[in-house]
C-alpha cells in the first residue's frame, strides 16, 4: 500500500515511513523518525526527531511526540521516544524524549492514551495500559502491563505502578504501588486487590486469594517490612505470585504504599 501524505503536511524525505502510513493535514514529521506500516497521523500531529513508532497506531489531533525533556539536566544528547504497535493516542497527548545518552521514553503495545495525557522524560509504559484523560507522569515513573490509570491522576517522579493495578481518577501517587492493587486518593492509598481487573485478565478465585494472602502477610505480620519480605520468600515460595511481587518490592526507590489493616476486605469475597 502506498504512503498517503496530505499536501499541507511537512514530512522530511529522510524520515523512514513504511507502506500504508497515512499522514493528515498540517502534520510535521522530522528527519530522524521511523513510522510503521498502517499507522495513521490525523491533523496537526508533530513528530520530532528521535521518535520510532510501530505499526497500526492511531494518533489523533495536536499530539506532540518527541519534544525535548522538561529537565534541567538535558544537554541535547541523543535520546528517543519508542512507541510499540497498535496504540491509540488521543488528542493533545505529549510524550517527551528522555534524558541521558542512549536512553528512551517508551510505550508498549496495545495501549490507550486518552486526551491530554502527558508522559515525561524516561517514563516507561507497559503493554495494554489504559490511561484516562489528562493523567500526568513525571520523569522516570513507570506503569506495568494491563494497568488502568484514572483521569487527572498525577504520578510522582521515579514512582512505579505494578502490573494490573487500577488507580482512581484525581489520585496523587507518591509511592510505589505493588502489582494487582486498587488505589485511590490524595495522596493515593491502597484499598485492596484489583479484583475486577484480575477477573477480566483470567485469574480465578484461587489466584486472587493467593495474592491477598501474600499481601496480608507482607503488610500485617507485625514484622519490619524488610524482615517480612525475607520471611515471605521462605514461607510462601509456592505462591504463584511471590517472585513477581517481591522483585517489585526490592526495586523500590520511593518506598511502597501501605495497605491499612482497616481497609482489608474481611468478607471473604475475593
């Protein structure tokens, strides 16, 4: 299939554009850009240097990809924005390049970034992540696969949100959120495991019970946090989720959000 470029678009002849790409009115595509087959840029999209985008993406009006990082340490070094396949990037989204030679800001595959989302420098977004309108991610923050982030949520720099978490709208996330958790508030607080998300992902009641049991032992064993981690590594080694959760916890720089005992669901409904 041929590449379709609207007459009003400014597209560098040096850009690497695969077959089936559609570039709409008044778009700007710079020299050092790669765009995969079947991707569509609607009107007024700006793709700056050092952006690579996979196939089948839909990029809506007024999106800006690859803008310089909003970081005083940036000195013009070569850094990238890497975007995977089959992503939907709605109006007014901004994704900045990273800071640090050879590094990147990245988005995985099959993500849905709604209107006005901002991804700062060095942000890492996993696969099949949904981010609602005007949520913002500060530098070096990250989101695991299959997470859902509510509208106008704010994520502090270096904070990590684990796989299959759900974050409520307007939340302020200042500490790491371990995998499978439900979070809401200002600042964000853990309210339990993300039962609905886990069900939709195919995890049955026994899986959800195993996750809940592990987190109960972690947060409410009466042991210091690091001691509880060491204890769980031994006593819950057969738990399907132990390695993933403990690896996440050990990698924390910002500290891990607490799950208040009063908010643990005691109904047995997992």
